[in-house]
C-alpha cells in the first residue's frame, strides 16, 4: 500500500467515488455531496494497492495558519482494519506539519473515536450531527 496525491482526472474521479461510496451513499446522499467549496485549496491523499485500486482517501485543509483540519477520511470496507487508515492519517499529519500546522482538528464519527484516540487525538467536545443521524465529536492533536 502506498499513499499518493491524486493528480489526473481519472484519479480524482476514483478518489471522489470512494468518498461518496463510504461517506454519503449509505445515507442516500446525491453524488456531489462528497465535495465542498474547499476542494481546490486543500491537499488530497489516497492509499492505493499494488493493482492501483484506491483503498482509502483523506483531505487536509487549513482553518488558520497554524490549524489544519482533516476531513472526508474514508477507507474502503474491505480495507478497514488493515492499516490503511493509519497510513493515510500519518501522511495527512506529515503534510500538515510540513505546511506549518501546530495542531490538527477533526470531526470524528462516534465509531471512529477509538481509532483517533489511539493515534494521539483528544476529545474536544460534541460536534455536528450529519444528516440528522450521524453524531460527530470534535477532536484535536497538538504537534508541540
């Protein structure tokens, strides 16, 4: 498994397809709902296997000069619990640090709290409720 930034139209199409499939389709959300107005100003990463199949995706955006935010992190169902999420998270954290972030924030779905806590993220408090059914929790990791 390796982590790359999508660079071709085909890679971006497959990247967004996995985001939609994991994060939106199960709640009957339309295609396009997996994107927002910050796509072009964000860093995108994807995990690909030896057959060039996308196993996971994640996005990094900056909220301030020192605060980065991870969004739209998704791992293909068949790749979950195989280390793909950890590899993606590490790449996103490294990118944030290289670009000057001193902390990363994210909104985690409740079932992902253990994953992020195990990797050094701390609970900040309640987050938004997506689609009126999916509670999120604000989390934070400081680099300093």
